[in-house]
């Protein structure tokens, strides 16, 4: 078990949370949620001892081991990939290194010979004889092939380094497992593998995630960081959403009941306070009125942007026609692919990381030239694009306000532009920040703002939810559900795809699968084929 007692964290005059007393119990899996900047990662770093709280204390159960998904990706650059996983179990790793050293020597001292006789027992008891198989199983589940196991960590990009560090913390089988955004950089297949693994985990799990599918599948409880406190809700993310709305509705009803009672009491007092025969009753009601209390709602740190995509011009019947398109770099990404995309279709492009999803999207959108074949747009198509790499279109030295003003209609005043940005949660001096210092979520909301201003009648989005918090993801999901025309998007967010897509393009090693249906229907078809 791990618990906190009256934890408070301040940075200068800013209080992230105060007097937080919570218990995380073995066997439960907690999702820690809250708006960006509310203090989720800070709270988790306090639990691991990386940060010291302003007040209060953290208590970890006696002899409990704690595992934490590291964010310092370069710490193991001199290790091989599989050795990095082994280090997740410090005791076993130490024995492994000692054993390797002893057996590498040509001659041993008497003391070393004696040690060889004992180390095998210790190594076996610590799980040494199954360590290679267990580490390999974790790495394969996270999308690695065996030929990479002995490669140095330096051969990996950041997303794949994070996967190794996830395997590392899982390999240690800690009693308490703390995961900060474990689904970042994972494809759908790896997320589903992780979900299955964590649902079998018997210790105490606390995870931060913006992936609604992951939270729904894994969590038995939601720890909601809001109003500078943590409130615990039983159930998964959907259960929390319903419970929090019901709690607010009940409070609103209770307040309305109190308001009506107060109105009736005031009316009675006003009418009979000067009536001698009713004076006592009026006085009694005055005392009752004084005791009535309407509970004020605390200001939530959650704010949802207002996202609506309204096409400026009508879209015709012809949208995108691809005939035998191909793309290769060092190897073939796809070849001889043909498709016709209509005016109301919502196409999700899915597949493993690095398989070529972005390449396919950019080729279909004429942002990347096909090696063969042809792409033809309908004459009415006006494309709005959300790129995976924000630096492709953002100007780091410009302020957010000045950059967005480039795309505003002629005659738009600064006040109107600021009002628009306010609906996208750019408040106060936020519009005057240089784009280079904006967070990933702010940059994503800025690009979405540009797309809304452009008023494109066909939208293409490449991993739009990557840097957004749950509220912004929900708002984007809803905004896109209202968009009446063609959507093409790349995503690993299961719920995002399941609620939007009417057609699936899966990029695989053997070609592109074009399925004319929803994600749920496609997954069911694949399950049937495996049976």
C-alpha cells in the first residue's frame, strides 16, 4: 500500500494541491486524471521521492517495492536493450553481472571458486533462469523483434526508448507500479497488449493517462485531481464521468430546493413581520432563513475548448481518387494502392508504429509525391491539415496571436481574435507568448484554431490527440463528430477511432487493408479470422 497524509505542494504563490490524504490499496488500479497543469506528474514524483512536498508525508508499506516509468530516456544509452530491461530488477541484475564476470575469467581465486558454488542458487532463486524469456516476452509485446535485443539503446528513437523503459519497470514486478503516460508512443496493438498485462497485475497500480480506452479497460478506480484536491471514484473513466455529472446535478437540485425554501421564508417574513399574531412565526422563520446555506461550486481547473469545424464552401461528390499509388524509401511502404474516398466518409488510418501511416496520409493529401500512379482531388476540395510535427507549419519566433492573425479574415479585429482564442483556452497573456515556449497541448490547440479559421471542407489529421488533455480530446472528438464532410485521420486512440471512423485503412507489412466499416466491426472480423 502507498498513502499520503495532508500532502500540500506549492510553487511560489501557486498551490497545486493541498491537504491531500489518500490511500492506494493493493489489488486496485487507479487512474490519476486532471487538467494539464493541475499537478498530476508532480504528485507522482512526490510519491517516488523525486520531489519533496511542501507539507505532509508519504507512507509506503513495509518491504514494498516501487516501480516508476522513467522519463529520463538517455540514462541507459550505454546498455543493450535487453540489459536495460534486466536492470528493472536490481537484485537480479547485480547477480547477473557478478555471474557474467566470474564466468568470463580464465582463472579464479579460491574465494571466487567458492562464490561460484553459491551464486547459482541465488541466481536461480531470484529468477535468473527465466529472466531472458520474461524480458523477451515483454519486448516482443511492445513491438520489438529479437534482432534488436543486443543492440545499444542509442539506436532507438525517443518513443521506442520509452517502450524499453516500460518493459524495464514491468520486469521488476514491483508491489507498487507508477506509470506516467505509459501509452505515449504505443500503437493500438501494443496498447491492447499492455491493457491485458496490467489487468492481470495484482499489486497497486497508479497511472496517468489521456487515453480513454486505456483508462476504461484498466482502471478499477479514478483519482480525480481537481479543485486543488484528489477525490476518489470507484469504477473506470466512464463511471467517473457519469458519477461526477450526477453529483453536480444533485448539488444543483439541492441548491434550487434551498433557494425555493428561502424565497418562501422571505415572502412569509415580509408579509407577516408586522402582524402581532404572526410575529413569533415570522421570527422563527427568520432564524431558519439565517441557517440556510447555498453551497458554492468550486472553480474547476478543467476547461474545455470550443471546437467546431464549419466548411466555408460546399463539397462536391468527388473528393479523393487514388490510382495505383506507391511509396518507398529504403523499403516499400505501400504499392499499387487504389481507393475512392467519398464526401461523407470518415477514414481512419491505423497500423503499427513506423509502418507508414503518416506517409499514406500525406500521399493521399498530395503533401507527398507518390512514386507511381496518381492522386486526383475533386474540384471543390479545400483541405484543412493537422500535421503530426507542429514545426512544419508553426513559426517559433512569432507570438500565438500574430501567427493566427495571418489566417484570419481581412478586417478581423484584435479583440475578435482574442475572443476566438479564449474559446480555445488562450487566456490573459497566453496569446502574446512566443510559439516556441508553448506546451504541446497549446501548439495543438493553435493548429486546430487555424483549421477552424480556414474553414476547409475536407479535414486530414495526423495524431491530433497526442498532446491534448482529456477535456480537449473530448471536445475535438465531439467537434469532428459534427463535421458533415470527409475526414481522414491517423490515430492510436481506440475510442477516438471507434466513435468517428466509418472506414478503416490498416497499413500492414503485406499491404493496405481497406475495410468499409467501423473499428469495432473490423476488429470483430479479425477475431473471427483467427478462430
